[in-house]
C-alpha cells in the first residue's frame, strides 16, 4: 500500500485492485499463449488455467462454469480515518459469485 500511495498520492480502492488483478490475469494468459491472441478459445482456456497462478490482494479467485469470477467480496462503508475518508471493510463474503453477493444485500 505504501508503494501505491507514494506513486499515486492516494490509497488503493476496490476499483484499482480490480484493474491490477485484471492486468495480472491478462498478462499471465498472454504469456501462456506466447503472445498469440488470435485464437479466442486458446486465450479463454489460458485465462482459466492461469487464474490460480496470480496473487490478487483480496485473495484467490477462480471462474465458475459461466466464466464469472468467484472471489471473496468485501462490503465497505465510508469512514473517516485521521484526515482521510476510507472505505472500511464491514463484512466479507467468502468465495462468492455475483449472484451470491446480491443475497448479502437482501438479508
């Protein structure tokens, strides 16, 4: 986090984390197909095979049978910490899909 703050003059957000993870995943997949991205099926298969090799800050991710990401989901609320407003984690929904995380909001 210190490196991020020094470079971007702010704290990382969920959005920056997702971009970071997407870049890790795409880079690993391109490496797996040795830069040959014209075959979509091979790229899709490479994405599936490398997803367990990347290291997302939020924890491991995987794909379900519909290629949706299964991941820990962190529920946050804005709180003041010192002179900053931050997204403080108030709950964690482990290993969930988009559909499963919507159930948290309905409870």
